[in-house]
C-alpha cells in the first residue's frame, strides 16, 4: 500500500454511486482541486474546488 495514498468515500459523477476513492496526500496539501480514482468503477475525476476544500478542512489526517 502506498503511504502517500488517502482513501475515503465520494460520489462518482459518472455512476452516481458512492465509491471508495483514493488520492495522494501530497496532492491534497497543495490547495489545488483534488483528483481521485475509484477502483470499483475505474473512473478518475477532479473534485470541485469546494469539495476539495471541504476534504482538506474536515480531514484531520491531512492537516500535518
């Protein structure tokens, strides 16, 4: 398992289903919109700036 990977749940905009997704912790800390990947449906997408900010603000493990 990649130690830089962060896993959480998000709604896939293609399937309209909740999916387990992953992203890079380093990417989250940049302040840019977060790009995620859902292995279950094999979709990639970029979260909205608002959702990316909410992820940063509400996830304590990403605040270091």
